[in-house]
């Protein structure tokens, strides 16, 4: 067989991942807050970009109207109250509010504990130990280091550190300063005056058995009845396992800013895009005039041309993101209109492919568009991913979403007999009677996703 070499010309279509395309993809999958940060970085790097404001003439016109209205109101006020110095009106009994009573931000757990430490009668060394221990208490309210380690760092005796720790453990909130969950629960019960020998043995020796619902084992070891075990468990459930969680710092607060809101107007749902969060961009007029006046071969012209091209592509990508997101939300609302009208029971199964085919884009585009985006509806604020869920086919041929099935499972559990809770198989049988053919394993899967324990752990004995 003879081997020959030859050159052939072929024509193919190939998609190149250009920097502009990468930027458009990145912008599409950003949320509103992330897009705002992205725009701020671009404003710092690109001098051609600027935030679009009101026109100067419009500002002057608005300012003139405000000044005119203000002068008229002031003149009317003077005419009506010319002799106000001679009028003695009765003093109203109103509760005066002092601005000193308002705080800028809630105190952190460390600040709350330090305020209590200042009120103790500890000496200088004890105060130093207490300040160090408070600084090593985490956001849950637990001490993060051992007493021996603290004594070594502070060059103090172990007994001195334990004495100060006992003082801190008497502070508010109850249970703060504990080294583990068992100590936290014991401290709270001791402060409430409810700690007895049965509770102490239950917490120290059988806390894991209680979590695994091994009530018979606990009753046998403690020589008590199952009803008494249930009573002790109900008492422990009233305690707070994380006493410091009500003192979270302000940095942990995260706000959800919906990218769009859906409102019902005349039996139709209207989508309003939230454009107030992200600033509107425009081209700086000075650099625009400079670009026109510069010579063709100058380095300034080359620099400005690249910046102008980058700015225009950014503005175009942001507008394209807005239009894509609008189309995706509109397609979702068209499918889930019954959910908005009647509630979660009417939520339909939905896939990315259905929306992609409806608006004429690829599935990956829809996936990026719904990533981290929220929409405000008459039923509440939801992540766009909420509307995409798998479903099952009922006996009448209609499709039921997984969220609807979860709601039905939750209703069955809420209405069950607590002394004889429904098993997963019983729940599956009840759903089958309603026309939903679902297996026991699927029921267990949905139950675990909702955080509902199994029937053995839900059973009560008193």
C-alpha cells in the first residue's frame, strides 16, 4: 500500500471562546449584588465608563420646582402663624423619645459578656483571665480551648482559670462558656434549678441513645418508665444547645435582593425587572469628544479605542443579561401560573430543557441565568431554581412536582397520631390512595430532605 501526502481545504464552523464571550457568560450568571461589585471594578479600571445620572437641565427644573413649593409653604405658614407668640396652646402629654435609647447595631456575644464581666468583683488578674476566656468563646457560645492550655498561655494556675470560668458560665445567656454540649445542658438546668440525678445521668451517659430514640435502653439503664424518658426528653428540648447564636455579628447578615418582581394586574402577571440595584452605565462625553479629535496614529487614540470597545461590550452584555433573565422568568411564570394562583399544591414539574426550547436558547444559558437569582412573587420570594423540580405522573395522567409531594408528606406527618406515627410504607400507601404511585424509599428520601425524623424517633410515650 502506497502512502501519499496531500493538502486539502475544508470549511468548518467553530465557536471560539473570546474574552468578550467569556465576559458575557460571567455577567449572565452573576446575581444583582455580584453584578454591582463587578460594575464598580470596571468603573475603576475603565475611565471611559461612568454612571448615568439625570440631565443637568432636568435637575435644575426639579430643583426650581422644589424651591418654589418650599417658598409658598413658608409664606402660608407665616401668614397663618403671625401671632403665634401670643397663643398659649395646651401642652400635649406625649412620651418623649430619647435618641440615646437607640443603638446603631446589636451587641456581639463578646461585648455582651464583657459588659457583665465589668460588673463582677474580680481582681485585676481575674479580670485579665476572664477577658482572655471571653475572647476564645465562639459564635455558638462554646469555649474553644482547654483550661490547661489557657492556664499555660496566661501563666496562671489551673484552679484560678477554672474559678473565673465558673463566673463566666453564670452569665447570660445560660449555658455560655461550656466546653461541650453536655456541659452546656447541665449549666442551663442547674441555673433553672431543674437538675436532678436522673437528668444528670441521662445527659452524661445516654445523650447519644436519646438522639437515636433508644428509649427502652435508657429506661432499663436508669430504671424508669418510658413515659418518664419522654418527659425528660421534652424538658431537654426546651434548652438551647447553641446559646450564643442570638448574638451573631452584623457581618453574617445576608440580604436577598430579588432580580425581578411579579405582580398580578387584572388577572395577568406582570414582570418588573429590578434595575435600581445595579447602576446604569454610559460613555463619558469628554472621552468621546477626545476620541473624535485625536489623530489616527496617536497612542491616545489606540488606548481610547480599546477602552471604548470594552465599555460598549460591557453595556451590551448587561442589557443582554437583562433581556435573557426577563425571557426566562416570563417562561417560568407562564408554566407556573397555577402555582401563583392557588399555591404549592399546583406547582408543576419543570426542566431546563422546557424553558430553553420555549425561549430558543441552550440549556446551559438557562442554567446560568437562574444561578443565584431570586424573584419576588405574590406567594413570596423564591430562588428561580425552586420552580425547577422533577415530578411523577399521577393515576389520572397529570404530572405532580416533587415539592407538591413533599407538602403532602408533611401534612400526613402533622396529622398523624403521635403515639402511633405513620411509617414510610404507610405514607406511601396513603399517597397511592390519592393517585400518587411512590415507593417507600422515595418517601424516606423526601422526608430526610425536609428534616423529618423517622417514625421511631417521632413516637411519643407520654
